């Protein structure tokens, strides 16, 4: 498939690239509207449950006298 893309003229490749970006932007915009219309909007309880499942990162400061 990559070889077929490389065989296209530069203007056609530019058009395909712009079309893919436009398709992605439209999908991001439309998905929010579709989510609302189908009733799949997450509740605060769903958001809290998702936050509890996310990994927590703890940072530890390193002192200068520790060997590497």
C-alpha cells in the first residue's frame, strides 16, 4: 500500500493527505455530537471510576551523592 501511495503524483499525495486530516477533524467534531444524541455522555460517576483506574505516578528526587 505504501508503494501505491509513493507512485502518486505530488499533488495527488497532497490531496490525499489533506483529505485524511479533514476526515479526522470531522470525526472528532461529529463524534461529540453523536455521543450526545445517542445518550452516551459519561456521568460524573463514570469519570470518577476512570480516574481511579488511571495509574498514579510518584516522583522521587535524586540527591547528588548517589551513584548512578
